[in-house]
C-alpha cells in the first residue's frame, strides 16, 4: 500500500518523518531529496563550517543508518517533477512514478538571483547548499592566495555572517546594502546601528544605501568587481549575493494547491488538499487575522514539521509558539524572539558598549519581540514571557534592577 512520501530531505522533511514515527505511524515513509547529500545542518555553512572551525562530519543532521533504524527510506539525488493529485502519484525526474497516501512538501527555498547584467559570471555566488558553501570556501581560499577582496551584496543575516567569516580569515570585505540600515526589516534602528559599528570595527567596508548597477568581469570572464550606480567599481575576486530567498512552491502551484509566495498552510501545516501537508521555508502560514506569515528558520521548519506529521495522523497540533532565530557574527550571538514588525517603541537592557544586552520591541504597551546579543538568559526568559502573553512595562524591561522573571509567577 502507498505510504507517506516527503519531498525534501532538509530540516522540515526530517522532523516530519521522525514525528510520524514517534506519533505511532507504522506505514512506509519515503523521503526524497534532490541534493546529493543526506540531511545536513544549514546554519553552520555560513558560520563555523565556513570559518574552518568544525569538520564536514559535524554538518550531518541524520546519518543514513539512523534513518534506516527508524525505517525511514531516504533517496538522495531524486527530483520530484510533478504531483498528480487525481491519482495521488508523484512524477520523478527519471520519469518513474511513486504513489502516496499522504504527501509532505518540505521543499525549502531558493536564493533570489541578482537581476543584473553579469550576475551569472563565475565567482558570483549565492549560499544555500553544502555544495554552494564548498564553492564559496574554495573561492575564499583563492582570494586569500591572490590577495583579492570579497564583496557581499545584501546586508542580511547570511551576507553578514559570510562577511564576518571572511574578515576572520583576513580578507578585505565590502558589504553593499541597498537600504539605509542593516537588517532594517527585523532589527530596531539602535541595533542596526550597533551591527554596522560591529562590522566596521572589524574592518568591513560597509556601504549603506548602495545602488548596485552591474557585475564587472575580467579577461577570464570571471567576476572582477561590482559597479555602482554612480559609476564607481568595487573590486572583487568573489561576490556573495544574499538578497533573500523565495519559497519553493512551484510543484504545489502546478498541482493547483493554494499558494501565495509560499504554500499556504494553516497552523497545523495543512494545505488546501487534505492528503497534502507542508512545512518549513516553502510555506506561508495563515494567521488568525487572515494575514500570511513566512518564516525561514530552523525552529519554524522543526515545529511545522511536527504539526504537519500530526495533521497527517489526524491530530491537531497547531504551531503557535513564539518564533525564534539566531545569528553568529564574530564573537557575538544574536538571539531573536517574537515578531518585531509594527513595533513603535524600544527599551534596552544591559550594556551595548560592552556587547551584552537585549533590545525589547514594544507595540504600544505590549512587548512583542526582543533581540539579545550575548545575553542568552534574557532570550530564554523573553520567550517565556511572550509564550505566556505577559508584558513588562518599557521601564521594567530597560531596568536591570527589575527581575523580569517575577512577572511569570
Ligand atoms: P531546506 O533545509 O532547504 O530543505 C529543503 C530540501 O528540499 C532541499 O534539500 C531542496 O534541495 C529539496 N528540494 C526542493 N525541491 C525539491 C524537489 N522538487 N524534489 C526533491 N527535493 C527537493 N536558520 C536559523 O534558524 N538560524 C540560523 O542561524 C540560520 N542560518 C542559516 C545559514 C545559512 C547559510 C542558510 C542557507 C540558512 C540558515 N538558516 C538559519 C535557515 C534554515 O537553515 C532554514 O530555515 C531551514 O533549513 C529550512 O528547512 P526546510 O526543510 O524548510 O528547507
């Protein structure tokens, strides 16, 4: 009999497969991934792995034996080309078919391409996969040898992490960000400024409000620099493009599932087809107020995976916990909790100059999010406050003498 098939062998795919087993599902589980590798951790690709601080073996999320022990069949190097919902069958890259009783879409996201002339030149690279990371690492090594600079286009998390890693390796680095501040969509202005200073302090040349016009290439056809709108050229032996991702919802769209910049799911990971669930970066979650939320994080992939598994087993397990995320740059660990959009007031607790502090986001009188730098205790506590719907006042949040944990009793 047809069992459950999971498309995508990443964070969400693995979490769904394991939650199906721990939820008591005894039928067959087949996980299909188009990459040549088994499941691995993406976050270290721009951090510890690229910096040479961990070995490739530490990227492995689940070894094949571990999946086999749970009777989860992993097939790597397999691309799903289409979903035939009328017969509940998948069409694979080699033309073969695979029936499903339940289907999980965990297809992730794809880096947005730079819409500029020259952006397909060798040495202009995006970072999503292990193979991308290896290509970038090789190019970084070549830049060190040839004393050539690195340019990062896009001051988002991945771009800034790569910039920090490249600086650690001693490379000259320029970050070009189109917006007037770093991470403007998520961070409070005061924290954007702090991150700008952090990078400048580590020797990064940071250009805010930068208008990139074209990629310049050398005699060998490879990248030689980035041309700005004012005609100036920033030289580069490597350009890393980190300008955001788009959800991989093409399969779902072609099959007629509801999609809106992501596969539309409810809090339980259900799509518009009752035998298909979706989890992770490929989704857009419908919130209670009708709006759609796209999150690209390990926690989101993990929690939606668990919810999606439960939904396939006929159980309600909505994902409603406070969203959280982290980013490592230099010796600073940023931990974010909650959703900061719509914030209209902030409070800072701790010492920004010393680099150990938390910025609390308020909407009116209500705490909605907090970003902690090297302050894990603050981060864990604020997740509890947000989960409980308990808000300190702005004065309490900013007062290190006030015990925020006392609000939880
Ligand atoms: P993925 O992990 O992308 O897995 C999807 C898989 O499906 C991919 O292997 C894809 O190739 C495959 N696939 C797609 N279409 C098909 C198809 N048709 N057939 C077969 N296979 C298919 N998050 C954090 O919370 N903290 C961090 O610090 C952090 N750092 C990051 C650093 C980097 C460099 C990157 C790239 C991401 C980072 N993230 C971080 C984000 C996090 O890794 C993602 O949110 C998470 O991996 C999403 O999991 P997923 O399973 O939805 O997608």
